[in-house]
C-alpha cells in the first residue's frame, strides 16, 4: 500500500539478526530510522524452548539494543512483560506503526518458514511501503542454491561444498585446486578417545545485570520448561563471542579435527568450537571464522584436517541445510518416508535410562542446552531412527532442547539426515549404526549396564538388536542402496534362529519404552 507519511523508516530486527551491518540498517541514517526489537510470547512458546535458549536470546537482544542506542540509533524495544505486549511479531509491528507512523518498513527476510509467511502478509496489513530484504549474511543466496539444485537428480552436500570453496577461495590454491590436495579430510577426523583426554575448558561468561534479569524472567515465566540455568555462560554480545572464538583458535582448533567425532563421558565440550549459538544469533560472521581457521593452517598452528573440518561445517553443511530447508518447505516438516510412528521415549526428557551413552548425552543437553554433533547424530538421533520414533516428536525435541536450534538448521538435520524422513533427498543413506560404532568413538560402553559385546541377551546393548530390526524392517528400501546394501549379505548368512532372536530382542526392548507426555514440548 502507498502512504503519504513523512515519518521514519521502521526497521524490525528479529532475535537471530543481531548483526551490526544487517542489510536493513546498512546505509541508513540514524536520524531517519527507528529500530524495532521485540520479545514476543509466540516465539518463546510455540515449542517450550530450553530455559537457557530463551535467556540467551533475550539477553543477546537486550545487549544488542543497548549497543545500537550507544551508537546513536533510535531503538524501540518491547520487553516480554510490557503491559500491552501483543504476543506476536505482526502484532508488535502493528503497535509500532501506530506509535511512529512510518513511511516504510524495511525488514530482512526471516530464517524460519512460519515467520517469513507472517512477514509476507505485512504489505497487505500496513498502510506503508514494506520492503523485505534478502539476508546477505549467508554466502549462498537462496536463488543461487535453487539454480545449483534445479537440474540435479540428487543433492549432495559434498558437491555443493566444493562449489562454495571455489566461490569463496577458502582453502584453495591459485591453480584452482584444494590446498593440501584433497577436498575433504573427514577420514582423518575419527580418532577414538582411548587415550587420556585433557581438553581445555571453554570460556564461560559471567552473567551481567542484563543477563541476570533475563534469567530471572525465564525462571518466573517459563519455569516448567526443560533444562536449567545454573551454569549459564553463553556469549551474549559480539565482544564476548569474539573472545570465545579467540579461545577456540588459540586452544582447541589444533585437535578439533582429530577428535571431532569423539565422545567422552562427563566431558561435554572437548575440542569443539562452541560457537554455533553466536553464529546463529548473528554475533559472529561464518566467513570471517573460516578465514581465521585458514590462517591457522597457513601459520602452522593447526593441521589441515582440523581446519578443513571446521570450514566444511560452516560454508558447506550450514549453507547447504539452509538452502535445502527453503527448497523443500513446508513439506519437509511432515515427511515420514519410513512411516515411523512410535512415541518419543520419556527418558529423552528425564534422562532416566540405563543406556549410558543416551543418559550422558541427555544430561549434557539438559545442563548446557548443548551436545556436540556426534552425540546428536549417532547416539540420540541413531536411537530415534532405529526405534522408529515419529519424526514430528523428534523434531520438536531437538528444537526445544538446543540453544543453537532454529528450525531452518534443525529441521533438515533431524528430518532428513538423522531420520531419513525425506526419503534420501539430503543424505545418500540413513546414519544407522549398532553399538560397535558408539564403542569405537566413545568410552560410554565401558561402564554401561548393557554389554556392547552381547547381541540378543537381556543385558545386550539395545543398539545391536535395534540395528538389525531396523535394517530388516526396511529391506525393500535399502537393499539396493550402494552404500549400505551389502549389509544384507551379513544378515542373510546368519541362520534363521539367530535372525529371529535379534528381532525378538528388539521388540522386547521397544515394548519397555514409555512414551513421553506432549506437555514436555508444548503447553497444554
């Protein structure tokens, strides 16, 4: 709609857009702009997010607003407890339009589908120009991703990743070949944690007054949500996030690659960067981090397998899942190619299970709003895949419990990579594994009630029977898969009684699972 107002330009900034040069304010003048930031009930409660996640986002938003005001910008900040809080982005924009009578609204496109659908209705709701700007903080614009994907029968991250390496020049020689001679050093990033592990502690940031206020708010308003706030120490400002990055590049990137897939009981961080919350909030620039990692290789302070593995996660996997999300939404949210119908077990919320690997991963998730990617994929996710847990319940769980989880990054990882619910559009095979994999990559099995070396006994590791139960159940789909089809020759060499014993043991175990009440993830 056209408008004759000579008012300012209203710039809504969402909670994951905390970037100083975000496109909606880049180039704008401070005397002609009102920045709108909003804490809204809908976003805090559409699933019952982990307490640390809500506190982190609100604190980061309030700090960012203060930085903008200190820099001379006019900021209209709506707190959750404001008396007239409308509870939604659209409602708060409507109230701001009444307050400021803007001549235009400039907003960067949302990261999540449902929020973007609401924003796209704004031109019809408000009597002023509404300009929706592309989010150019990503390396690959969505149009470029769709062009890359358009004529391909299958989408594979490795192919996309190589294109991003060429586009950015990261870890590339002048002759157009990858530095070190290989594109991917993942084979060198699977060291087993059998030796004594003494990783440095990651920096934790003492909550200041703003953060303490947010923690108190969360305890008051969201006390029944999952998780605790006792050891909250996430970076909430760009300065803190940069200090966290400094610590990673100084102390941990050297061994990050080697032990990237390792899991150690009670050691939650190992050599991981722990930067994903800051990246997904917009406090850190992924390309800048990649350049810093590359410099570590050039300086000889980190081996290429560590540097390449870190870079692949950012300009490869992160960019790829974002493009994948927008290409396949909204159908991706309801995909269930394997017809998984079992309810999520209650122990995913309580942590009360005798399976040591699951218990420790859930404990870290509860206490830190974090678990590293192999715990998420090959322990927590692998169990849900093998047990046939309903994708929507698993998606909700991952979205709730992790501080770095936004639907655009969570949904492709869970629905497509972990659960194969998309039927193989994202991954060429399901990431299914027996207890042997967990035993190789962790020390979990040594003190577990269940024995990883037993197969069908009552005290055998449940992953062993569940693995064959899953493979047998989906033989028609996976037998001709070139990456895992040969597994069935092993299955067929077993005598019939042994195969049946695996299936019986799996069913006996699955019958013991107590499904969780939906109130853990959604308000009643």
